[in-house]
């Protein structure tokens, strides 16, 4: 309970975070106690095609629907990013959607979530192997 | 193989494929690894599912395709009646023109790309300044160095020819007396509908790829060993498959490959950088009032979300490699005369010419003469032997009484009357 009190407005009960996304195989990007749970749509991301990411922001186990998030991706080994800027919009229930992403090469991509929450920005990343 | 943190995509059946392959040794087949087999599978199947020109309600419509075919070869669209689309996109030259730089009303700055499989591209022009086939068709019609026409000229050309006017009415359900801008866009959409029918046939590579998928070693062994070795380089050490990915052998995006991009002394072609500017300024893009899908966020996604970046300067479109042996010379300005020149360029790459922001994809391959020959043998296997044999369909006589009612002319997903490709291959 102390944790929820510390989270301030926008925090929901503990189990809400994982259940809000309603996805069995969600991926996780995390740093400290913050997490982004996300799924790609379609789940099998084709190279060179636009796709979406649906995600929720969690602090501990609490859903934070007040988080402002920018989503990006890059290929660290190639030192380049995407050619498209993702647009983030709320889907309701704390779930947000990033539209317009495209991995234009096979290889290791890093999905980047810049989460603005409680007056600070936290960068959470997750590497994905795209074939 | 490096550890996989999360597997997003995988080619189906690769495990079974490699197992079957291991059991089928043949002296005329390379011993391909599971990784190589999987990468090879990603370049098919061919042909792909049909693609329609985005934002073009008459894409796939039989009447529009017929009008588009007729207009494609009609020099009256140009201001002085001297050039048509087919001047630079000649069927017998695989819908290219075999020139380093094309010639319009004056010499142009870029090479004419082949139109085969254009409907499967994402961007059009070496700079990607157009986001649909119909928007791309408008560019040469209006460009002062090419056909140099204007909307009124195009409208008059259609209205004054009874057969063209009849075909226009059949395709669009109205007479070409409306405002000239609308007629220009309609004409471009008809041309886009026609060009969208140009899908090339299967290649020796496709037969090899599918034989691998079936585990049919006997059929696969018909693919020459030099091409197999070249393919191994392509999906392996060469890293060619990173950009030339998928069944079309392109990711549809842009890259700086270290080629000089001076148009003439002191003048550079900024490539994609200018292309994005032109796209966003265009009154004919997928977000414009002329697009039949401007309210469809999915169709216009690429146009809305494309992101100008510093590295776009000097980037040009990654071309499809299908039919590449039929479309010399190569690169955005035709500066590479032969496929061997192309391979030699990547073999001896000058890294100081790359203007990307520290991008680390391209490195000199230092290929031997034999390896270069193998890579060329593979590239040659990507061409449809019939891709220079296309001939236009004989068009039926247009009967005015069969004109389409206006309310049927523009359905959201294209005309109600679907069609097979407009032309045909003559064996």
C-alpha cells in the first residue's frame, strides 16, 4: 500500500497493470521499478512493413495511465533508427498504442520507450531479434 | 548463432526444411546451413498477393486499366506530342530505357527504373517523392523537362478524342468536361491502374527457393552452382539481404551506398532529403484531397509518419533486384554500366564517400574475381526470362452506351469490376 501511495494520481490496483493489456505473451522493458508491458500487432512483425505496439506503463505492479510516452526504435549495431516517427494514442483502460513503426532491416532492433512520469523522464528499452 | 532475446518473426518450416535438406546430399548442391536456408526462404514466395495502388479507387478496375494502357503509349499527353510514358519505360527493355540517364525534352538527371512489380513498392522515384503510382504518374506529365503538359492540355487530349473520352466515361462515370485538375488526376489513376498490373513471372531463383522449401534436392540441383555460391554470399558475408530483403529483394526504403551523387560539377542530387520535402509539399500525396483513401489512416500512414533525417542527404531508393539483369545500367543515375560494376563497387567500397551518420552496414567486401562472378550469376537468376516480351492487350472498341453510372465509379476499395493484367507475355 505504501507503494501505491507513493505513486500519486493515475495509479491503479496491483493486478491491473498486467491484466489491462490482456495479452498472454507481453514483452517487458524495465528499469528500476518501472515497466512497460507491450505486444506487437501483428505479433509476427514483418520486415519492411508498418506495425503497431500496444503497451501499458507500470510502476511496481500499478498501472499508470497518466504516463506520457514516446516510442522509438533503433539498430545499435548499425547506428541507425527508424525512418518513421511513431504516433502514440490512448486506447482506453490505460492501454496506449504506438502506430507507424517499421523495422526496415532484419537484425537486432532496440525498442525505446521514453516515459514521462511524475516530472521525470525514464528511458526503458528492449532488444528484439527481427528476421 | 547469437542468442535471441526475443524471436519476433521466423520463416515457417525452417527446422523441418533443414532436416530434410541434411538428408539429401547432392554434388550439385551446396551444403546450406539452417540459417542460410531460412534467409533464402524469406525471398519468396513469388508471385506475392496482389497489391493495389493506394488511394486509387479505380486500381484493379478493368475499364481504368484499359484507359491507362492506351494513355501509357499515347504521346499526345505531352505538350508537343513527342513523348509518352513508354518513351522511358519501354516494354521490350523491361519497362526501362537502357540509358544511364533518361532523355525527356532535355537530358534528365536520373535513370528510369523498370516498372515491373511497381505496385508492390512503397515509394516511387529514386527519391521517393511520390507515395502512390498515380501520384508518380503525374510527375513526368507535368515536369518541364519531361512531358511538360498541364491539366488543361490533358483534359483537352481526352475530351477531343472520342475513343479516349469513351474510355474515360467508362472508367470514371462522367464526361471529361469537369475541371481540368480532376481530369489530370483521373488520367494518372488510370495509368496507375495499368502499371499496377505489371507483375513479372517466376525466375530460376524462385524455382530453387521453392524446391528447397519442398526438400526437393533433384529440382534444386538444377540451379547452377555459381548462382548458389552467389546466393550464399548474398545472404551471408555480403549482407546484401539486409536492404534487398523479401520477395521483391528490396525493403522499399533508402540508403547511401557511397556512390558519387554529383549531377554535374558543382550540383548534387540530394536524393531522399529532397524527396521527403517534395512529398510533403505535393498536392497529390495520400493525405491530399485527391486521394481516394485520405480518411484511411492505414493507407496514408507512411506519408504521415515519414521522418526527415540528416542522413537522408544522398540516399536513394533501394531498388528491387527482380529482373535486374534486364535493366542495365544501374544506380540512380546509371553510373554503373554492368552487374559486375555493381558488385565491384561493393567489393571495393570507399567508406569515405558514405555520408550516413556513422551507419555501419556497408564495408568493402574484398571479393575475389570468382566470388564476383558468382554474385553476378546469382543476380542474373533473379530475372523473369519473359520480362522483355510483354505486349499490350488488344483493347475492345469502346461503346459509349456502356458508360458506368457515376455512383458506381468510385467504390472505396476500387472499381467493382476487377480485372486481370492488362497486357500479356508473348512466348
